[in-house]
């Protein structure tokens, strides 16, 4: 993830892959995440991701010191689970990694499903210092009416709009509207699927705060990301 402001700190999102035992191929998460949600295993996956991420950062203190923000996705089931909120509290109490550098991403559709519960969860975890992003923003209800009820820090603009921002007047207008409303509400914006320099240039002109996608860096194992000779190259300045 790249910032349009000058910073030497790294911002990245933790992604999941499963390795095919037979071929060694890394499988995309969509099918097995959908299955996990269907069979109510999503919260167990969220627990594992948070635990492993914090353990890695605690073990690699020099790398952790270079981190500005780590994004971790949460399922709707976890947002509605008070035990999971307690689990986060316990994990952060044991970890040396600052809670203020942890950002939990929740989807627009899961948050709107139960606004009151989502906001209770957000308030409880924000009290620890963590931040929140509203993921896939605009793809679900595409309504701004509920935003006053959700105290998030970032609007993560859905990639279906970002991908076409340089070719579709409608996509351009939607991204511009989200960026402008975010500024009014003193939130920041993150554009998913920034896959080309042309897209990145449009996002910069629109005042989007962060860009994420293949034009910035392709997914890497965490150790390789920090072991590269110049890991800051993954966050080249947009200006």
C-alpha cells in the first residue's frame, strides 16, 4: 500500500493463501473463505491470522519498527462476536506491537447488516488504539446515510470502481464523490486494485490518500517483503 504523502514507514495488508499440496500452487482465498463462512469457521481463521501476524512482528522487532500500519480483514461473524473482541484485547495485551498501528478491515455489507453491533465492536476495539477501515466501500449498499453511525478511519474504495477510473466517467465520478465525502468527514481513502500507472495518476489527481495494487507491489511473503534490499521501493511516492 502506498501513501501519497512522504513517509518511510510501510503500510500493508495481510493476505491469505493456501498451498495446493499436489502442485505447490498458491490458491486464491475466495472459495475457501466462502466455505469457512458457510460452515462458521471464519472467526477461527480471523483468530489465527491475528495471532500469527502479531507473533511474527513480535519476533522481528526491527521489521515491526518500520511498520506504519498493518491491515487485517475481519469476517462479519467476528464483528458480531463479543468473545472475539475480548480475544483482540488479550492478544494486544501480550504483544509488543503498538495497537495504534493495527487496522481492522470490515466490509460495508457486514457492517450495515447490524449497525448497532458493528459500532459497539468498533468503539470497544478503538478504545485500545486500533484503527478501522470500511472495506469494499461503494460495492454494497452504496449509501452514505449510515456513515455517521460507523466511526471508521478509512474508506477503502471498492476495486470495481478503481479499476475503471481512467476509462469510465461513472467510475471516475464515484471515486471522486467518495474522496470528497471522506475529506468532509475527516477520513482517509484507500483505493484497491491500483493496477497501472494510469490508474495511479487519476487517483492522485482525485486526492485519494492511499493506493494498493499491482502498480505498487505484488503480494509477497512477509519475510521476503522485509528482506528485499530496498523494501521502501514498494511504497514509491505518487508525487
